[in-house]
């Protein structure tokens, strides 16, 4: 358990660096960043927030089921958590696709309808893809870990005396959810305008 908490602290530092970069650049170029808000889909971002909150609930219920040796409930709640995680990634895929179609992916093909903000808006979109991309990667890793737990649960490994892996992976899953709780308002809500 100490190892997992140590790992999560290093992850906080990792994401903290990206949040700090976002804060610095947003402070340096407030008008450019505000102009990008019209490209952030609050409905999809809000839906993803609700999906992740539901996944945290099902993960808590999975941990509790493991503690009580309720194998069927553990399997059910792990599957539900995986379904919510997959829904999150599918929605994020639709968002990425729309940014690709609108030429808002930073690089040579980047096109922005307000030329005076072109360069600075590209910084925001770089941070958007870096932060949400790293979050999505953590989600994919989390789904892999949940798959491992599901296989172990089907093998009847977990019971009231041994449930530490479920609890530790649950901590990881909650950490990933908490990161999104900070990403959503920063990227989607602050300065939002249609």
C-alpha cells in the first residue's frame, strides 16, 4: 500500500507540472486562451465527468465486494467500472476526431480562425492534447489493471483476507478520476463562451 501511495505522489508531481504550465501560459495569454473556449465541447466534457464519477462509485463497490468475499458482486462492479472507462475513452475519441477535422491539432496543419491568436491558441491546444492525452493513457492502463483484477476475481483469488490488489488499483482509478475533475473546469469551463 505504501508503494501505491508513493507512486500516486509521483503522478501528482507529473500532472502538477502540466497544470503549472497551463496556469503560466493562461496567465500570459488570457485573451488567446479565452478565444479557444468556443472549441471545447462542455456537453461532452460534462458527460465524461459524470461517467467517471459513476466509475468511481462502481470501483468503491468493487472494493467493498472484495472485502466481503462477494465474488459475483466484485465481478459485476469491475465490469461496470470497465464499461464506464470505455465510454469515457469513446467520448474522448469523438472529441479528438472533431479537433482533427477542424484542424486544431498543433503542428503544420493547424488552422485558427483568429489570426492574431494563432500561435498562442496553438499552445493551448498543445496543452489540451498533452493533458487529456496523458489522462487517457492512464485510463487505458487502468482498464488493463481492471482486466487483470477481473481475471483474478474469476479465479476466486480475492476474499475477506486478501483484497489488497483491488484496493490498490481502486486508489489508482480514483486518482485518474480526480485528475479529470481538475482538467474539466480548467479546459472546458474557465472562460467558456459559445
